[in-house]
């Protein structure tokens, strides 16, 4: 597929038809050319990449919200810090 391992694993989350040997999540995998070609035509790898970028943006925004909430809690506990923050 001419892609890195991480990319292909990410595509697997979006329906890339791979088959695992055994029940282990980290076990060997294989794929049938016909299934992969059909998946590429119907899904398109670009869709998976767009979804991944959006998911990364969401994670980044969630982290920013957590940081702002922490800062807000600190300001509520320390009124002097609140006054300094507004200057």
C-alpha cells in the first residue's frame, strides 16, 4: 500500500479489510488484494486521512478546554491571581 504502519493501522479503524491470525490484537495480519482494492475504491484513503485530522483537532481542542478549566479553578481559589490575570 506504500504507507507507513501507523497509517495502515489507522485505516484499519476506518474499515480497511485486514484479517488477524488468532485472537490477539497484536497478532499477524493479512489482507486479500481484492478486498483492499474494493475498500480503496469505495472508501478512499483520503476520507480516512481527513477523519484522522479532524479527530486530532478535536483532541487538541479538548486539551485546550481542560487547560482553561484548570486555570479557571486556580483563579477561583486565588483572588490575587485573578487580579494579576486581568492586567
